[in-house]
C-alpha cells in the first residue's frame, strides 16, 4: 500500500490516466515496464527502500515522479521513507543532508556540481547496493532524479554508476510564440497551451506535465508569449494569470519570462511616448518591474523584439538598442532580472544585404550593454533556414553575453508533417569554428562563456508545442524538444547519442529498432535540405506562410521578402555573391573563415550558393555541372524520404499499430511534398539554365504554371486574415 499524502495520490492518478489513455501524451516519460529479468531484478533491488530527505514543493515533486515511474517500470509498489536506514537502497538528499560516512564514500564535495548539477553514485557494500542521488540544491536533486529514471528507461546498467553532471548554459529557455487569443505564430501543433480565460483559478494538468517534461531535460526558463508582443500581458489582469503559471512551474526550477512590447507605456500606461531616455518612461518601466516582482518574486525578466519587422523600439525615437535594452535592464536589475534583446533586425530602409544587417547594427555596441542584458542571436544570419552558415555575430562581441536562438518549431522545415531531426542542425552550428580567438573557437564555446569569459549564458528554442494530444503534432517532433533541452544543458552532446536516448525512452530498447530508426533520424535533416534548399540555396519558400516552394515570388513590397532576392537566378547562373565582389558579407567573419568562404574551391559545397553566384556549368567537386548537381540533390532528397518510408514500414512489430499508422501517414505527406519541392524548383530554375534534367532525375508531374497557381490561404502558423 502506498504511504503518501493526498496530493501525491491525486497527482499519480491524474498523470497515470492522462498518459495511459493517450498514446504520445507521455512524451519520453512513458516509464514502460523493464522486461529484461536481470535489469528488472537489479532495479527492483535499488528501489527496494527509497529514502527522500527534505521538505518543500520540489521534494514533493521528486516523490511524485518516483511514485509514478518506479511502479510502472518495476511492476511493484513501494513506499518512500523520510529517514535513512540500514536497508535504504536509494537515497535522494542534498549534500548538506547526507551523513558523513556516505560523503566519504562518494569522494566528492558540493563544488563538484554547482547550483543545478547533481551526482549519481553507486555504493556497493557487503549487504546491498545503494544508489545515491545528491546535489547542492533541491533543483539539482530533481535533475538528478530525472536522470536516474531516464537511465533506467534506457536499460542502463546502474551497478557501478558514477556520474556527476551540471549544466554548461545558465538560461535554458523555451520561447513560445503564443498569442493571447491562443493562436501560435509558426505553431503547427494546435493552439496555445495557455488558456488565459480559465487562468488563474484553473490549472490544467497539462501545465504540470509540461513542467515535468522541461525539468526532465533541464529546461529552466520559459517565455510565455509571442515576440511580436501584445502589451496586455503586462496589465494586472494578465499578470495574475502569469503568476499562477509561475507558481505551477516554480517547483520544477522553471522561471517565467514575458515578452515586453516596447510601446507598452503608451498602449497601457497612458504616456505619450515610449522614448527610453524620457524620465516618465523610465519610471513607468521601473514601476512595472516592481509590480511584477511583487507578484512573481523569481520572475526571469523581459524578452524584447524591437525595431524589427515593424515592431516598435528605441529607434522610433532616434535612440539605439543600447538605450532601449539598458533602460529595461536598470528597471530589472534590483530584482536580479534579465533583459534578452533579440538581434533579429533588418530594415526596408537599409539597402545592404539582409545577412549583414544584424552584425552591422549590434557589433559596434559591444561592451555598452549592462551586465544583465543578453543579446539573442539566431543560429544563422537570415531566418531559421534548413541550412545556414553560423551567424557572424558569434564570437564577434566578446564583451557581451550572446544567447543562441534556435527554432524547434519547423517554420521552414515542412511544419509538423515532415520528419526532420533538429538536434543534428543544432550540432552542426554548435560545432562550427568561428576562429574569433583562433582555431577551436567553436560556437558552443562562445555560448557557454568558456571562450571569452561571459558571466551569464543562454540558449533559447522557439517551441514546437501546442495542445495537440501528442504535444508536437509529429511524434518525432518530440525528439526536437527533448534534444534541444539536452543540448542546452550540454552543447557538446552528440546528436546521435541524444537520438538513441530518446528512442529508447519513447519507443523500444530493441537494437533491431534503435539502429535503423536512429539512422533515419540523423539523416532526415540532410534529406530536407536536399529536397528544399540544396547547395546553399535559401529562403525560396512561398510568401507569408512559408508552406512549400515559391522561388518565383518577386512582387512583394520589400526586396528581402522575395525569394528572387536570395537565389538571384538568371541565364548566367545562380546564387548570392557575398564575397568582396558582391555584398562582402564574408568580411564579417574571422579572417580564416572569410578566406574559406570567399573561394568557391574551398567554400563547403553545402554553402556554395549562399556565398557565390556561379554559372550553370560550374564544375562541382564530384565532377558534375552545377545544374546537374543541383537537380540530383533534389532527387536525392526525394529518394531519402522514400528510404525513410521503407525503413518505417519494417518497424511494425516494435511500435503500436496506432503509432505506426500515424508516422506512416505523415511520411506519405512528406514524400508527396518532397516531390513537389523538387519539381517546382527545378522547373523554375530550368527556365534560366535552359538545360535538360540529368539522367536519374524524375520528370515533374505537372508544368510550372500548375505549381505557381497553388494557394494556401489557411496554412497553419499564421493568424487568419479575414
């Protein structure tokens, strides 16, 4: 009989009902029964007598998770003790609470794991094996407990476990682009999780399970609302609702941030200006910060999109980004809050290459931002493309904390209908060498502060989460959420290892399933690059919704909104010249990188047309002409999706019928749309190359006019415009 309080029983019942009746809802925390007799026996011995020391909400959360997970995995009930006894087989306690004899055996000190880190140690005595989970803080204990459960799910041998781990990034954040009407900008998994109408009184079980999922991978911050912000979120009525979410997330170590609309002093404050140097504006933001922290003492701070894509900002008043960010930072500073200031800026008034504008606008301000300001930079200089070279700002502002912004949602990657394993993309960017401090100056080292000594670090991902039953629309989209959390915790983790972890926890631990599906996942990103934007092509998506190809679009009011701006195809060739003979965007990189990109012979071919406009008969490294190589890349992408279908069809015996059918249908859509991309793009580019498709490339199913005629007024991810 479980000996626990009413809250624990209620939590257990709600969570168990939610997960058992809704396949996919449980994410990677399915806690399937361990069927291997040897491991099951070992784990049962470990969980024979569980002791959790301490009191408080986070300790209760740890107990709740153990009460949910261990009976399901081990098939037996147990009770949680509050004191360490001779028979204690699993001990979860902060370092300060551990007895001295155990501390001596562990041979660590609390400096080993920092404020959020933990240690998992196996102590083998004559009487029994003990597993110790310890940390300096209760949040560290929570992370340690989740890691232990994850290892059990992965069927890891815990006999001699000796693991110490702590996050390398301070702020590990999900950015929700959720609007107050519950639509989600670039969201493809249903409506927003946040039901503002029912808050603050009604706390949906999903909010709890969302917090559990984030804590399980170490995500410790969440921005609740769209960067194209609505000032109403800062009004008292909504702040009470935000407080309710913050209180729900707090036991899981998650801080709430809000997007701050720069013009809020006018829109909700009754002022005539939002000039960041105006004293009344300064006082308004100070009062607003005080008001928020009175309600939410651990409020994280503001995420700001300013003077970008029509959003208000300091430049409206002839001020600069430093003026705006520092004004807000001063308001938050007494409360230890942060300003995250997005560097995604480009202007219709700037005729320069869009890829250069963020660097040109921000790098001159290096060292002028206050210490609690982080500048958030997208992984590439354009906009979450299937492949971009790393943003030149990484490493170029050594006196400023630079925070990564990845996209987990798939705005330019087939929405939630295409399987694209994004940790592979993240890994490619994180491993890129900026050379800003010499060879080995990787983006990961910039982000974690080890390269240039930043005192605060961060990584954000634009969430792919909605109210779909499985959270992310595509079942494999869950791997992107999971993988982002793991790489934000440790940006040096291998994406293949992450895929292996996720598959074992989510589907099966059978190697006959793991190996082919892992291969399918890690190659899926390259497949989508091939059938959408090969050889460095980029931003050739249809207008507005970015659903499907639109390389012919040329009539939009701003040049940089048109795909023709990016591919510049003509009878002489294709590609954007960003070398000194063109826009000279390569000059924004450190010299060794610039030299590599400037020469088409040394430029990696995956970025070739990003940096060079080349003739159709230019010879690629494999001996193919550019036209033939481009066409064959498009075909290769289609073939790769066909192989993904074939692989998945062989996996019926390892997953449920419902899971298999769902993924199979989505792969059918992906294959159809991969062919659409291939046919539409090649037909259009063929009007310039004037060349036949090479042998091995399938003929298009329709003519070019057919593909141009396709319209999608109700594509998801954008607000209705009726």
